[in-house]
């Protein structure tokens, strides 16, 4: 029988997280990679082929496709995108050229991460409760709610949230192996680790964590051949889980090879944007600097302090070592990367940090009521996180100058991944729906969010098939919206704008919005872009608009 009196605080925190995630899931456009995953998962379930988006493991994609089966939306399997195995084009066609509304398909695919995030919180709470108390469990959940990467991945159909849940589950099973000595827990730990790796290879820190724990910190101090045997199980079982999960699918063998190859090449695929410059080769240690700029400082401080209290107490040492080494080994990734990677690759670090915060109960065990003081301090230090709602993926802390300054430092999944079209639509609606000129990088279709626009320079999936309507010189109110990813990737075109115009607003931390209704120089600048990109009709319109007296537009 569940004691609801003891569960009301964690239940409230879990429901709050679910509400935040649901609202965010309904108010974010799909990210670049997200456009591919649900469609790839659905295609795999319907065709039995594992031939789409094989650069990443597939389990998260199947999970996100599962709710779509209830609608049974048509897949464009007769398209050129399917024949060429172009997962991004196929994902765009499936999402935005379907008989079902794009928002419905996107939201359904985002339900599983919301649910799994709630399960992860339940597991965190129960584990901390069993080690310390209900108060420790509540502290851990509070820090979870203050971690932007968890809030972000709870509301997007990205690969990480199933991985986080499975990683924590594998860690719990391994801790039970240490506590009870039951072989079944060891086997479950290896199997669940394999499932986590089938979601995303960023779960790899689990294996060295388990190796280190068994080799040096086994509580029963067994012979080394026993420890080596346990380590063998923790390596072989995940490998078999991945192989047996992948090979039965048509094309599974090639996908398995691609998965293994990606383990050694993923950090060399893309250039890295850092501090105002796109670089081909960026030292891997920059990953730590990037993580520091995006880290929630209150969570980091309270997690480290809680870990120190825990270490000093010498209680529950086995659990402490599990969380500590998961965080430490997750942070050690740059030692093995050849180039800097996005901070999401290091994000399992936060699983250990929020759990270590449970140690905050130790100094307050005798005066429990005083625990509210650090809670108030933590909430005060975390307020900046909720100002970015619903776009937690674009969060930056005060060291970076805040979230609206994040584009100066990082790009793509760390800042602008195309997720802010709804925020732009809301801003335009509040401004009376002015005529819009748009520069957008992303996988979404602005029209699906009610955004009618003339394209300026948009490296987006929709651009290939889109044609601008004839332009009118009589339009009185004209806005320009430029995504920060475009500013980063096309500096030769947009340096003039950054140096000469101030945005009237920033939508969703990723769109700079300008009122250019009476800015002839802005039209002259855009004319140059249109001419260089081979669009004479738009260039002529800009030229005429720049010469047109503003007074004539007021009549």
C-alpha cells in the first residue's frame, strides 16, 4: 500500500516536471535530428528494415514511433527520399506533408520521453529514499528539475531520455549486485547497459564505471579472478544485447558495423562552433569549457557540496562510488575525443551530480527543519533556468552572459537547432502579423506554425521545395527574423546586420527580430544577398523598396 502522505512532495515535483515537459513539447518545432528519428523508427517497425539513420542506434527511435502506431500515419515509402535513404528528407515529408497535422505527429512522438523522465524521477527518489530519507529523495528531484538538459530531453524525441533512464536502471542493478551478491542483478545490469547503448553510444561511460568498481571497490573483496569474471559479464552481455537486438533486422549487419564505426568517428563528422568561429579542428578539451557555460551553476554547486557531505560521512559508500565514478568518467570523454563535441555527449555527468546532492541531508539530520534554507538558496539560484521555457536546450548560465548571449559561444544542439518557430510565430502574432523576411536553419516548415514569409537565406529542409509569392511594394510593416544558426554559419552575409542594426526582440533565444519597415540600408543589404544568390526578382523588390519614400507607405 502506497503511503500517500510521504509521497505528496515527490508526486508534486514529478507532476510539475511532466507539466513543464508537456507544455514544452507542444511549443517547440522539431530539432534537426528529431525530424529523422520518429519516421525512421516507424519505417523500421513497418518494413522490418534497419536501413535509415544507421549512424545512430535505433532503440530510442522505436520507442518514439510506438505512439504513432495508434494513428497509423502514412509513410512516404514511394518517395525518392526512401529510395535514397535520406532520413531528413523522409522525416520532413512524413511530418509536414502528411494527412495528419504536423503538430499532432510531433507531440505524439514526444510522449515517451515525458513518461520516461517521470519514471527516472521515481527511480531517483526511491533510491535516495532507501539510502537516506524522503528528504534526500525530494532534494534529488529538485535538482533534477533544475537541470536544463533533463528538461530539454524530456520534451524532445531525441535519443537521450531513454538512455538516461536505462543508465540509471543499470547503475541501480549494479549497486544491488554489490549489496546482495546475487548474479541476477549483475546480468540485469549488463543487459540494461546494452539497451542503453542501443539508445545512444553516449551511455558508454557505464562500462568503465563498472570495470573500475569491480576491480578496485568491490565491498566483499573477492578474489581477482572472481572480479575479472564479473567484468567479463559486464562487457559480453551488453555486446550480445546490442548484436542480438540489431542483427535480426533486414540490413541489421550493416547497421551494426556502422554503429561500431561511429563509435570511433562521431567526433570528426562535423565542424565545431566555438566563441564566434566555426572550426574544423577544435581541441577536445574545449568540451569542458562548453559544459561549464551551459551548466546550471546552482545544480553544480549543490551536487558537489552534497557529494562532499556524503563522502565525509562514510555512509552508503557503495552508492556514493557508483554516482561519483559515473560523473567522473562521463567528464573524462575529452581525453578520448579528437575534437570538441556538443555538451550533450557529456550529459550523463548530471545523473551522478543530482544523485550526490542527496548528501545534503547529512548536516541537517538533527535539525531537519533547517534543510529548507539551502532549498530556498537553490531555488533562488535556479530562476534563470525557467526564463528560457520552453527552450531549455538553449540555456546558458551567467558565465556566458545568459541564454540570449549563448549564440556567441556554441551552436546546433547547444543553442539553435531549429526548435523556436512557435516562439517566433507568437511574437509575430503579438506584433499584428507583419510581413516577414526570414533566415532560418532547421528541419521545420514555418508555414505549419502560421508563419508566412519571404525567404532571405535559409539552409532549411523546406527551402528546396519552396517558392516565394510575388512581392508587393505597398506593405507597410516589414520584419526581418534571422536565426542565430544562420548568423553563425553565414558571417560573410550577416556581419553587416550585426554591426549596424539592433534587434527589437529575441524570440526563443534563437531568432533575432528586426523592424526594417523604414530602413533603406537594410533593404540595400538584402538586395546584395539576393543578387549573390541568384534571385533577381527579390533583389529588384529590395532596390525599389529602399528608394521608396517612407511617407508614401503611410497613406
